[in-house]
C-alpha cells in the first residue's frame, strides 16, 4: 500500500471532501422521486389583451418608429415639393408687379394659418396624444370645424390687409387673388393638422399619401390652367388651393375609413384655448 505522504498522485485531503452533488429530498437514493407538474403552455394574448385597458397598444421598442420613418420623410419631402412647384411657376411666368402681389398673398396666408394652428390645433393635438390612434382620427371632423371657425375670419382679415398694400395691381385682380388666398389660409392649416394627426395615430403612410395627392394635383393644375389660357397671376394661388382642397378631402375620407366606428374622444376647448393663447402670441411674434 502506497504512502500518501510520499506518493504525489494521492491527495491526503481527498477523503475529507464530499464530492457528491447536493440533491433535493425527493432525489436522494432510495427516496421516491416527486413527479414535477408539467407547465401549461401560455395561451397567446389577443391584441386587445396586449393593449391593456381600453384596448390600447403596448409601447414598442422603437421598431414602429423605424418602420414609419421612410413614410415620414416622404411626407415632408412631398409637402415641400408642392410649394417648390408653385414657386417655380410664379418665378417663370409672373412679372415683377404680379410676383409682388403673389408674395404678399403668400405671406398673408402663412400668417393667417398661424391663428388656428397655434390657438387651437396644436393644443388639441397634444390633448389627443394619449388616446388610441383610431380615436384620434375620429376627432378629425370636429377639430377641423372648430379650427375653421377661427381660421376663416383670420384669413379674411389677413387677405384684406395684403390686398390693400398692392397699389400697382388693379383692385379687381387683387381682390380675386385675395379671395383665393382666403381658401389657402383656411385649408392649409387644416391639411397640416390632418397629416400631423395621421403621424400621431401611427399611420405615417396615410400622411405621405395625402402629400402625394397634393403634389399630383398641383402639377396637374399648373399644367391645366396654363393650357386653358388662365391669366398667369391666378395660376399659383389656384393650383395651390385646388391641391389643398383635394388632398384634404382625400385625407379626411382615408382617416374615416381607417378609424372605423367607435367612441369619439372629448374635445376640451377651454383648456386648449388657455394654452393656445400663449402659443399664438409666440407664433405671431415669430412670423411678424
């Protein structure tokens, strides 16, 4: 028998350590093994269950935002292309006097659009952001009617002031262009509001489709109005107004079809105007 102190292959402490794995009471030798209860498979939750109370959707980890990014970029690019097409037509076909009148009307309609946008639409959009997307889209008709009640007088006042400064243009011509400008001042903020709500409701492709319709209509209108020998001074405002109206109608119908039937969220007008008063003051000061 070998001496553990002389034989390096034998550890004298080996007998002092219990190397057997620790087992549960039911797994020890000689004891009956306790059968484990099989875990039942988790049933898949329905979209309404995943959404929690009221069927709201879970917050995603950024994948939804990444998927909507191309549509959002397309929406911004197409909306800018509309103004670009109108600007090219005005620069190519208007003389200095007519171009000056169109510049006044264009600036006036942008200033008029600030009133419904900052005073009502932006606060209402902020109030709707916590609602499900379909409820936000169902609120579109009501928010548009409320905003139009403010936008129409603001646009009329802005166009009257702009037309009064155009001394070198006949009053009849300035009045017609200003009348078209009223349509621009009313429809433009409503269309922008609709596109923002479509993005906010998670349907950026719908907003991009609205801008696409607007570009197609403005290009067709510019070509058609020149082909019909319409006076060049009326072409830019008419083409832009037609594109706003057609794309707005398309967007409203698309939003209605997307939202479907259901409850309509409350529109708290007093709270919106309280916040909108401050936003309107800042917006007018920024553009004045």
